[in-house]
């Protein structure tokens, strides 16, 4: 079994304005679980695009395995991904694009 290298998304440097804004909005997301708050947090941190790319890659990998023997495990993985801050931000982005 090979271990894939994990892609690490860099958060803003501690103490910077970007970090303070990210922390404020990330804390707000943890309290409210609001999709738009997750979007703002990732946007403020400047990591929206890398998070979107990573989420899409993981979703695609798990979606491609839904017909496999372990489909239930992949469905649970998809649900967990959708419940992350990145999943919430992407849901907000998708709903915003559909309505505007």
C-alpha cells in the first residue's frame, strides 16, 4: 500500500491581519455552521481556490468509487467532506451562482 503525499494548504501567518480575519470568521463558522461564513473565512485567508481544488479532487475520487464494494464508506466520506468548512463554502458558492 502506498501513501499519497498530503497536499497542505497554508493558512495565513499568525498575527497578520489575514490571520485575524480568518480566525474571526472560522470561529463564527464553528458557532453557526453557516455556509456564507465558511466562504468568507476561506476568502479572507486567501485559500479559497486551493481548498476548492482539494475538495473537488477528494469528492471526485470518492464519487468514482460509489459503485465499488465499499460504496457505503465512500458515501460517508462524501458526507464528511460536505460538512467541512470547505464543503460549506463551496455549497454557498454554488447556490450563489445559481441565484445570481
